C-alpha cells in the first residue's frame, strides 16, 4: 500500500491523472536531443532507501491541498493546466512549454486534443491520427503517437460511471529547495470496459522536472492482458523521430517506475555563429532565422528548412537552391486595423488575396502569381490556380503535394461562424514604417487579418486561431499566428500536423521553406525575404548567382534542369 504524503501545501484548482509531474526552477535554454531511461522493478524496490526517486508516495488517501479534477470526458472541454504558477518545462525541441492533463493517461502540451475520443488506430490512421503508439510499426500504423504527449498510461478510461469520491485526479505544486515540481496523480481510475474479478483500476504518478527530468511511478495496475498490444502506451512522444517508447508496466513484467533524464544539445551554449560552426566535433550548425546554435541532428526540428549552415558531416554533392532569408520571433503583435480597404466574410469557404492593381502580382520562388489568389482554411493560398491541384481531403493536401503555395496556416481547419478576412493596402514605405524591415524600404503590399479559424477536432467548442498575412510586390511574405486557446509561447498543434511555410514543389522539396514544429508556438512571427532575382532551376538544379544561370545535377539539363533524354545516358 502506498505511503501518504505529509505536509502538502494547499493549492486551489483542478487535477489530472495519477502521476507526478515534477518541475525544477531552472528552465533550460537548450533543446533536448534524447532521454536516458532507468527503470525499477518491484522485486528491487524494497532494497532502495525511502528517498529513492522510485518510491511511491500517494496523495489519494489524503488529498490535502492538492487540486482535484473530477473524471469527466475532458476531450469535450479544454484540458486542465497542471500548474497555476508561471512555470514552463523543456521537452525535446520545446525549451519551454506548459502541460495540460487529459483523462486518458497522458499530458498534452495544449489545452485541447486531437479528436473528441481516444482516436483508436485505424487503417486510415494517417488521415485521422491516434494517441496510441508502439515501437512496432506492424502494431500501429507508422508507430502511432500522432500527438505530442507525456504518456504514462495512454488508453481509454471510464470517466462517467464512476464514484467521484473514490476515482479522481489530483495535482499539486510544490518545491524542494531550488526545485519546483507539480504532482499529478490518477487515483483508482477504472479502465473503460473493465469487468469481472480482474483488477480494473489504475493508481499512478508521473514526475516532470523543469530541468527536463520526468519520473513515472505505478502503485496499482489494471489487468490489460486481453487488450490490443498498443493499449496502453507508455513513453515520451514529440514527433515520429523524437520519441522515447518504453514497455508499459504490468504485474507480469514487474516494472513499477521509470526515470527519463534529458540529454541537452551541447551546441546551444555557442552564442556566436563563428564559434558555433567551428565546433566540428559537436557537428554544430548555426540557424540564421533564430540566431541560435544547435546540433545538426536537431536542426530540422528547431530551424526553418534551409536556414542553417552546412554541417561538417555533410556529404551532399550540392546545396539546394535557397530562395529566402527567414527570421522568426515571438514578440511582434498584429498591426492595428482601425482603417482598412475591404473585409470579406467567409461563408463561401475562401478569402481573396490580392494587391491594389490587377497587373500587380506576388512572386513566389520567382514565379509570378495570379492577380487574385483564393485562400482556403486555415490560410492556405495557391498562387497559380484557384485551388490546390492535389485532390483535397477536407481542405488539405494529405501528402503535402502543394505547388507554389503560401501556407500561412494549414491542417484540418475550417472557418468558424463570424470569421472575417480584413485587408489593408500599403504603399511604398521606408524601413521602420508599418511592416517594413528591409534597409532599402518596402514595395506596395497588402496586409490582412483572418479571425476565427477553427481546428476541426470535433470538440463542442473547437480551438480558434487568428492569422495575419502580409505580401508585397517584391515577394516579401510575413506571417503572424495567434492561438486563442493557448498561452503565449506555448505550442500550436493540429492533426494532420500543422504546416506553415512557402512550398515550391511539395513540402518535401528541399527548397520549400517550412517552419518546424519546435517553432510553431502561439505568437509566432515569421518573415520571408527573397534573396535575389535568380530564377527557379527546378527540383534538380540550383542557380549560379554570379552568372544567373542554372547548374544541373548529372542527368539533367536546360534552363529548368529537366531529365536528359534516355538516348543521352
């Protein structure tokens, strides 16, 4: 039987799962490249001192000052934030995030989820997504885990036909010297559909420190032997490549505790580009968009594509053609729209994007746009046709096969009732004037603000986003995104995974400039400035800036680097 926690402080509010989340006071600036894992078995626990991290101390019997969250279907309302103080936690590519408690055995970095239920794995899980995950891709499509989470025991739990006095979730904020921590515990929570004489309830904790350490402890485990192999799921999920999956504790394997200790990116200590790139032993690269150094293996998670220096380990025969300089920040507010030129209601399912005169266009990858572009939810704008040519599935190109498109916000979005696109035409401006950052000044353009863009997760109240989009005659594109449901700086998530960026020939085109998940946070401001007038040389070439001509890969030729005829080979 777990021992009671003594001397707990009174904290008003709500609680989540039977897990302990611990947070240190020192927030790490570096990203986490990996976690080391330690596990403790039941047979070894008695040999550990009472102060050992694996020892379970429950709050269930005497909640005291812990906040209590009743077991309700939290996917039909916002998740509860596990802390009331302004404490953030590092987690993989996010060096600072909040955590919210779901009622299905995991913490979410957003106050909303992916769908209105457990999202069980299906054969079309790549379209709908699932919370379940496994390191065996034969068990769950592509490994599952389509939503970032700290998962101590992810599965469906009974949330309605329960006694609120016996089954509930607790959370408690505390400190131990320099370490702040939040404790979250699932107390006697029954699994969905559990019947008969078998044990059906979970009592467990997770501990996540502000220094990145995460601890999970288990006091009482349900019998899940008859459930699918992927249920329940345990581990740390950030993306398909950044994750740590571990065996879920059972009475058979005897696991009673896990400890995940972060491995931080050592390159982040280099605050200067020259020092960063000189660290060839650490294989460090400099991200010009964020003015930060990171390991080359982490660059694609924390830096816009194409905006980092070539790593020392690179063996690429040629660098992909680079069209834009990109800057990213999180402290640029929306411009004031007290006066505007036109507004457009969204009942037709799109909004127009255009400059002042029909003969003006917005060049994208040095290719002129149509004079008027029609943008669909969230803010996805094809520049060469009235709609995307991919064969849309619910407003998205599922495989990312967009062509010459501005993705100011893309996923499973819709325009909610009352949404509006309001636009203001801007003349030539000097640096420092409205939405002008370039030394030589800015060309005529248009800035628009889009409100009430809803993520279609089937909630009774869907999370809402706002987008500001600026474009001009010179091809400068400026995007700012705000999530109404999120705290400023916290992650913005959707499923399929949110896409923001400029697409040339598909999102996987190395010259497309995509913003990674690590930077998709509420308040994101990203500015794309064309590098030169060098033409687009196609997927298999790059432009020589001196001569202005295309250089092609072997087997390709011409001004667009098309494949050589078979007879040439």
